[in-house]
């Protein structure tokens, strides 16, 4: 009987290590970000549907990724217009000029979660895919949120972006984290997969309540 119990213990999945630090994505997790808001009221709804189409027929997501990786809007808009023409080029320039409108507010419950984690001694950090030239717009819009962060890595400043391993490696080194004892929270399944591949514990974000529950199940203290 004891031998059988020993075999069962050996076959049981290893429990994840205790979590000392939590790294959060920003847009879609901490900040409610809606790119379409930048152009609403400036163009007809049908044109917006095409510009932001899920199949990226107008290249918004591709060029947004270039922006996240360090291409500032002045150069990006020129390249976009050369690729897609003056009409869509004007839309991209309008988007770049109204990025502040995309930031609808903080995600409900997340500011309180950060505060509770910090009060219990858990490190809170941010790894965000966001452009270098508009980072001050995001930072200054939410001073309380970013004031609670122990550190922030911005992809456009560093020239590396999630889900690439280099982005996670940079955050780990910059923040002095133990990968096995660090949790990563992101709304993108690709970024969650990237974090897992980089040796972090990770969960796909759905709500503040679900994130609290997931952390509590792993013994993370919070009020």
C-alpha cells in the first residue's frame, strides 16, 4: 500500500512554485483599450470596419506591431501611406493623432488588486507592448496606476515585444525576477504562451475577480 502511495505521489503533477511577483500586461488587463475609439465620429462606421477588420486587410494590426517594436508614428505613417495609399494613410495619421481617445479607463477591479498585492509584499510589474512616442500619453493618463508599479518595461522603448522570448528575458533581468516564482497576466493567448515558454507561470486575463481567484489558488497573499 505504501509503495502504491509512493507511485501515486511520483505520478502526481508538481505543484507550481510559490509566487513572489506578478507581471501584468497593460492594455486589455490594466487599461481598457479600444483602438476604434480614436476614429469614431471622424469616419463613417463602414470605413472603420474595414480599417480595423480582424483579417487585417488594411494592415492596422501589422503596423501597430511595428509601432510596438519601436517605429515611431512619424516614420510609420509615411510607410503605411506608401503601402496603402492616401485615403487609408490619412486615417492612420488621424489614429496616431488621437491615441489618447483609445484609453477608455482602468479595467474594473485592477487598481484595487494591485494595491492589495503591494500591501501584502508581492512585487507588481508591467510588461507592455506600446509605442515609444506615445508612452508618455499612457503613463500620464493613469498616474495612480503606474505609480504603484515596481517597474515597467515598454516594448517600443526597448525594441522587443511580446510574445518574443527576448521581451520576457528583458523583464526578468531588468526586474530581478525568479522565473519560476513569477506570474504573468495577459489577455492575449499568444503572450501567455510566450511567458510559459520563457519559464514563467502565466494566466490569460478575463477579469479582476478571476485573476484574484487564480492567484489565491496558488497561495498568493492579498487582502
